C-alpha cells in the first residue's frame, strides 16, 4: 500500500466510490482513509495472468467468475481493497465492487507482504463466503493457503505439486502458476 492521500476526514463507501472514479491512480480504502496503490513488477503481473488463465475454465464450469486487480472487494462500509485475484460464485451484483468471493489471492512482494499477511488476512477471514485465501510469493516458488474448515482456518504451504483451490474443487500445478516466472 502507498502513502495516505491528503484528506482531512474519513470517507464512507459512496463517497469513496465517487472520489475514486475521478482519480488517475487507484486507491484502497482502509477505515475511511484512501491509500494510493503502488505499481506491480513483471513477476507479479505474470503470476496474476497465469492464475487467471488457470482458474477461469474451472470457474466458468461452476458458474463462477474470476476478477483480477481492477475489481474492488468491499470488506466493510469503510474498507475496500483491490485483491490481485478473486473468484465469485453466485449473486454479487454490484458493478463497482464485490462482497462475496469464495477465493481471494494476493501476490506477495517486498512492499505488500506485511499488509497481505496481517491486515488483509485478518479482514478477509471475516468474509462469510470466503473459503480460501492464497498468498503467492513473487520471489520464490511458494504458495501459502488459508482454508476455512468446519473447525476454523487451516494453514498449508505448497512448494511443489498441486495447489488446492477451494470453492472450485480443483488443484493447479505449482509449475503452471510459475510458468515464465522465476526461471
């Protein structure tokens, strides 16, 4: 996340959405305060593209949709994020943001890792529809997953083989996620 925009008072959802539409750069909203987003690396872009390509067929087969980078996720009245990728199944009709993803994916980098591991993990786990949160490292071939189970959240690390994708009922090869990345 970048620096806080210069604003004297917190924004609500509707004010943020109207303000964001007039901005040249994207901003996430954290408890009413907008933060400019940093640009992404080549590895980050390739990983998101690979994941979209790999997940889209399974999502379509189940009547779900895959969104990446430019679609907001509303986690509360005063907090919106732009996840790197999310899968939404069922009704989630707002055209400017989604509220009910079953899967959220964030690509880790030096600048985003702390936020993705703490703040976003804490907030995403509160989304009732969320079945999984994947953290894909852009610096090494490693995917970490948090999966909702009957007794709480389960943490798993994938450094080879297939990565479990909750809500779509598929696994995707780690090698395919990292195709053309970290050669």
